[in-house]
């Protein structure tokens, strides 16, 4: 099978690999779409040579491992991108991400990398995709599940104001769910006009250009006070200071952006404002199942964030372009 492999530090190349065999409790998927995630770009400089990344995939079951009867051959599924042991407390609770023996997709293991034509998935971790949900929409289930978990963890109450810092795919996914859950005031900050326009399309009630006005100052002018809840989706140094400045006294800050380097920040604003700080990790199976159900019912739509669909052969060039300032939001790969 063809894969986009790490051929040198920070660089992809197209290589041929053997198609992996599914083990006990696993299925082999023929990938129909896989998304390029911002975390892939963050991880690329650190990924092991010979590894295969990619974790936002949807595919068709083409082979079942021992002990598997469901999902059935030919079914189209997405999967939470990890394989748990299946019998620990976390796995039994539908939260395999916290399994002590978990194997994650996208970390380098070629059989568990979605940037290829085939990938292994845990049968227990698969969710069937209904026929009325297109492949491209199904490929967005993973980032949407992240956004659902973040907004759920924020527990925004009626009358509270939400500020989202960053309108990349996760920030936009948070806006989608904030609107779906009935949050009234949803401000989204991003320096790119294109992404601010997307945010308005996908749930924001206000947008902010942080190169013109600091988000906290915008909220003070607009509402008379900083935001009740701040969701950070920037993933760059300075995010803690930015979030602290934008949150009101006694407010809550959700850290959703991935940062792969050391960060320095001033703890005094966090302390003096008495802010609640929470880091939000990934999701559970229920977030995937709920996302798929909402897509099936037509109650959410994240496809406006898709800026390109490419072949696997175009991946090395696209990853280089995405590593520099660009106008893309979510790029999907169609391996076949």
C-alpha cells in the first residue's frame, strides 16, 4: 500500500508498505478520507523517521481480525484513533484514550497511521457512518468530537459569554457546538479575515481581529466585562497570557490548543482573577457517537471549513505549505 511516511526530520515522502494484518479485536480499513490536523504539523518535526502519522480517518471495513463480527465487512466507519485493551475500567466505560495499554494512531506506527491507503482500527472503537453522511463530512468527526468535549467541559451556562481564541478547525468546531447547544454570545478571535468569516458561518455571533483590538478589550467595550469562558485554540506561546487577559474575574479558561514547546507566562493575572484553568484532552466514544448522530440528523455542518481535497501523492508538498503561513483551514486527503 502507498503511505506518506516520515523520510527525514520534518519531511514526508511517498513510500510502499505491506498492508497490515488485523489482530485480535481489530479491523482493517480502506481509507476513503483522512484529515490533516494541526497537531500533525506540530508533531512533524519530532516524528520518528519511518513513521506514519494521521488520525482523522474514515474508511470501509475490508478485513476482520479474530473475534470480530462487528463492524461488518463493507461497512463505512470512523474510529476513535486509538486501540484500547478492551477490558480495563476505562475501556469498559467507553473511554479508551485513558486505557493504560492504549495504542494511539498517528504517533509513528505505520499500521496505526492514517496517511496511507489502509489502517488498522479497534473494532470496539469504530462508529458506523450513516449513508446520508458524505465521506468528507465523516472525515470531520474527529475534530468535531474534540470541539464537543471542549464545549461540554466548559459547561457554559445560560447568559454566560463565550470567547474562542483561534479559528482553526478546533476553534471552529467549538463554535459549531456552542451554537448547537444554544450559547447566546459566541465571540471568535483570529487574525485571518478568511477564518473570521468561516467562524460567522459556523456559529460565531461576533468576530475579533486581535491585530486591531485585544480580545479582552473588545469584550469590555461590547459587554462591559471580559468573557465568562475563554476557550484557547491557538496552540502557540503566549496563549496563557492571552487567555488570562480575556477572561473576567472568576471566569474559566479551557486550554484546547496543542503546544509542543516550553511556554512562559505570568501567573499573577491567573491568580488575581481567580481563574479556573482546565486542559481538555481528546474525547470518549460518546463524543464520536453523538457527533455522528448530529451529522445524520443534519443538525450540524462543519464542511465549510474544508479548504482542499488532495491525493496522497500531493501530501509532501501540502505539508510543507501548511507549515508556513497559508490560507487553508482543513485539508482532506483521498488516498484512493
